[in-house]
C-alpha cells in the first residue's frame, strides 16, 4: 500500500482532504496505535454538556497531544477529570481529517497512581464542601423508631449479612429492604445512584444505609462520585454511610446524615435496641404504678381525715347550726334596714318642711297673688309692663281670677 501511495503522490497533485485521508489511513493501519496507554497531565479540559463528550489535552513538560472521550465512554467514568490531574489514558491514535490534527480517542482514564486518587478525592471534597453540601443544616435527623430500613449494597457481601443480623437482633419489628447494587468496578456509580433515586422516588423508607465492606481506595472509589453525593444530598430521606472500616473515609461519608464506622455500626445507628425499649417501658410502668399507689394512699388518708369532721359525723346538727346562723343574719339585715329607713324618713320630713317654707304657694296663703299674662307666657312684676285693656290671670291660694286692666298707676 505504501508503495502504491508513494508512486501515486509522486505523479499527481493531491488535495488537502486526500492528504489527511492518507495520513489517517496510514496511522489507523499501524496496530500499535490501536491500543495505547499514555500518561500525562490534563489541561484545557472541557465537559461538553449537550453531548456529554470530554475534550482535553494531555501534556508533559514540553509536549502535548489533543484527546477526546465520547459520551458512551465518559458515562462509565468513576470521576470527572480536572485540569492538572495526572492520569493514564487508554485509547487509539487517529487523525481528525477535517482539521488534519492527529489525536487520541480515549476510552478510559485512570489516575496515575494512588497519590493521584487521593488528590482527586481531596479536590472533590474541597469543591463540595465549598458548596455547602456537607453542612449540618442539610442533614436529616434519623427516626427514633423506623418502620422500614432500606440498604443499598451488594446482595452477596458480608456487609448485608451483618446489617440484617444486627437489625433483626436489635429491632425485629423493622422491615428491611435490600436494593442490590454494584459497589465497585464498572457501572458501580450508576448502580448506586439508581438505588438512591429508586428508594427516594418509589419506596421512601424511613432511613437508608448505603455502603460496603472495607477495601483499597480503588475498591471504594465508587463512593467518591460527585453525582452520587449530589443524589444523596437531594434526597429527603436520612442516609447512613457505612463504607469500609472505621479508618476509611469517602465523599459519601460527608454528605450522608450520619457516618457509621462499619456496616454493623450503621445497623446499630439505624434502629434502637428493643431490649432497651422494653426495659425502659417496664421502668416507666413501675414508676406510673408507684405514683398511682402513692396518690391513692394520700387520698385515702385525706378521706379518713374528712370522715372525722363533725359535718360528716353529724350532718343534721351542722345544718341546724347553719339555719340558726341564717336566721340571725336575716334579723340583723331586717333591723338594719328599719333603722336606715327611719333615718331616711326623718331627713325627708325635714327637707319637706324647708321646701314648703320656700314655696311661693305658701306666700299666697297670706293674701298675696301671682299675676300672669292671660296666656300665662310671662309673670307680671311691674305695673308699667301692662296696658289698658290687657287681660290678666291672677293665681290665688285657692284658685285663679281673670281680670282686665282698666287703669294703671306707676309710682
């Protein structure tokens, strides 16, 4: 093929597209370029939201190469790459004919060594903590007496057996639901997220335990997923993180309502100990019983004291005394009323005498009269206020006289 193209290019003028196509064909025909493992540092990273593709450059000190990871492969990633992250990518080398650029078509990305995993973990932790995803105000309180406990973990691991055994021993009345999920490897992140979404939207248990047994940082890496952390934070159900051993920490631990040191410890946090509840109920029952007995004894003594009172021993004598008291009070009220009435009568007579002495009618009895106009609209007090022919009315002590003015003399 190379011989053919060499002769063809020597004898003909070719276009850019033809040249790019030739270079692509040559590179694609080299087997070693079809499966490469290349390490370097990520730069110019772009997560194309609409398509889901990753575009970035892989660089070393003085060299760089463009790379692309299509969405079908990006969806399987355990983490989202970031600029500055040292990684090892797996893919093939080819040419993008339109631009004439050769680039890596990446199918997988792994952090370059365990140190890089810790670096990626710390970066994500710092990012989510800065957003407030780990804040206590977003933690949901655990129920005191849960009816349903859901568990997201492997259905075949030791973790689920420990959780079921301890829950049944401590609180056998609780219902346990198991969502079998992948806890490591390809598809684990999506499987865990599906569990969170299913329980939140469809089942809505009282509390959820999510976790697995111990392992290396690579084994636990699915629980460091940003998407999983956001799904847990968005749920209105309290989550208990039970990932690994007491010394293992993941992003899941920080976003859940409570972190348990082990899966067994998660079961102890999720449900109360029924024996302690029974002991407490028995204690309260005894306390109530003793309180009631003390109250009854107190009332019994009080009744005994009341029974000895004279009103109980001789009720008729007590009633007779009250009758006498009532009679005495009635007499006292009657006498007081008579005395007050007598004083008021005397005062009335005195005031009546004074009023009668001041009454103009008393003056009339001594030969005087009151003179009014004929329509009684005014009192005539002066001779000059009437005219010849005016009709007058004279009020006497025993009646009235009607007169007409025939003459006036004014002094």
